[in-house]
C-alpha cells in the first residue's frame, strides 16, 4: 500500500505489469484519469475510488495547482516484485510494487512548467490565428466589395469600411483566444468545451446581420465573413488545446 503524491499539473504513468489489480482512493485534491488513447478521462474528487485493471487508464494526472494524494492498494504485489531496479524520475512519481505504507511524489516543478509552456504555445498560436483571420476576412470583404456588395446598413445609411471589418474580426478573435486560455486552465476537457462554446457563439453572431435589414448581398457577405473567421480560429485553437492536454510520456521505472 502506498500514497502517491501529485503536485500541481504532475503526471504518474501506469505501468500495467507492475500495477496489476491496483485499486486507488483519492484522499485529497483531484485526480484525472488519462486514457490509453491519450484523451483525458474523468476527474475524481476526494474519497473517489477506482480500479486500474481493465479500465484503459494510462496515467494519473493532477489537473489543478493544489497537491493531490492517492492511496493505492495492490493485492498480491508482494509476490510480484519487479525484476529490475526501480528508478525514481524527479518529476513523474513512483512505482507501486510495495506493501509498505510509504510515499511517492510527482515533482512540483513539472506541473507549473508544463502549464506555462502550454499557455505560451496556445497564446502564440492564438495571435497567429487572429492575424490570419483578420487578413482572411478583410481580403474576402474587399473581393465582395469589388463584386458589387455595398455593405450598407439601412439604420443610418452607413457603409461598413474594410477597417471596421478588420477591427471587429480581431476583437472577437482575441475573445476566442481568451476563452481557450481560460478553458485550458480550468476545464478537464478544454478542446471539446471550446468547440461547443465557439460554435454556439458563431451561430449567435449570425443573428445581427440577418436582422440588420440590409440587402441580400450584404447580409450574405456578412454571414460569410463570420463563417470565414470561425473557420480559421476554431480548428487552430482546438488543435492547440488537444496537443496541450496530452502530457509527454515518461515511465515510472527504467
């Protein structure tokens, strides 16, 4: 029986041959189960128990900054000692092949560092995607105007300038990046939640052009520009979020 300590953002990989029949109980904090395909599994709170055998769990992760602890029971582990020395990496936890009530720690430096790298990667990707969205919508609007679309709004008789389209695209693209960063920090499944949120907001954004009273060509062009911006931002940020939530594999034993 052992106590596994996972500092904020840390990850401990499950070695099937050595964690045979293991049963875990979360005694403090929260623990997320990482599945065999690399996708994040359920997040378990205090006093939640789980079996590792036959569940397809690849690793245990701490999705929060607060330290989490898991009590792991391994029936029959005393008869299945490892055939090689066990090496403890500094940041990834320990093996569970001992009936002694000892502790293993997943290092505190790995979580904040990994989150910082994910945050910087997502923010950088978001900036590039925002610039691409602004260029794409501005170019599409210029082509539409050359084709005869006047972009005139009946209320006040004002014509939407290309600069206005660029500014609006940039603003709402940045809002999308902020939402993605927030989900990366606080959601167990940031990519999926971002897709649902972004698609819903895109649909809502189509309402103003449809009720603006503009002519059909202008309404069609405005709706198309919203779709172009979404088509640039959503896939790029979603891929970045999926990549950011897959920790690098580092086995617990040599």
